[in-house]
């Protein structure tokens, strides 16, 4: 990857880190789920509001502390999945995992998610990027979302 692209990736991650989207807590959440990455000390707390049928993620907000990659990735995730059907949320989580594990090429993603693919150059940071996403998956399992 060339330096210019790296700079773009850094800018997007920095921007989300400084101004995280959907930061805070959902009032009357369906579920609260905490995730922790001991390798880096990242911690995120997701609050979710699901539709009564549990088939749509009506709202998602997060708080947390950690490195810029973790917080930026969780911010980008929240934009991606908020308001989506749970089936789409699940496939977005899987697709992002595949991106981080090198099974899905960055070209298959748009916008800020593609920027996160730069993290793959730093294997130790992949867990940072995945934390919000795996925590969301755990939350969906816990509430038996459909
Ligand atoms: Zn981290």
C-alpha cells in the first residue's frame, strides 16, 4: 500500500476517533453488551434497541475507551448497521470479519469501512478493529435476535 493511501486511512480513523458517531446510550435499550480486548485494553459498551419482533436493529449507541482503531471501527460499524434488519447486520458482521481475516478484498467495501482494511497490515490491531463487531454479534445472540 502506498503512503498516500495510508494517509487517507489514517485521516478517516482519526476523524471517527475524534468525532465518534452514535456515541452515547440508547434510552430503554433491549440489550447492553460489554466487550473487552485485553491485548490492548480496549473496552466498548453497546446499547441496542431492537424492534418488538427482534428482526430490526432500530438503534445502536456505544461508549468506550481504547485505541483509535477500536473506537473508529465501532463508530463506523454503528453507521453501517443502525436501522438495518438483523439479517443484514449479521451479514455485515461476517463480511467485516472476512475483510479482517483477508478472505474478502477491500474493493468489496465502500467508504469508511474500506479505510479499516489498512489495519490488516498490523495483525496485532485486528482485534482492536473487530471488538465492536464481535460485541454486537454477542449481543444479538444474547437477545436471540432473528
Ligand atoms: Zn486497541
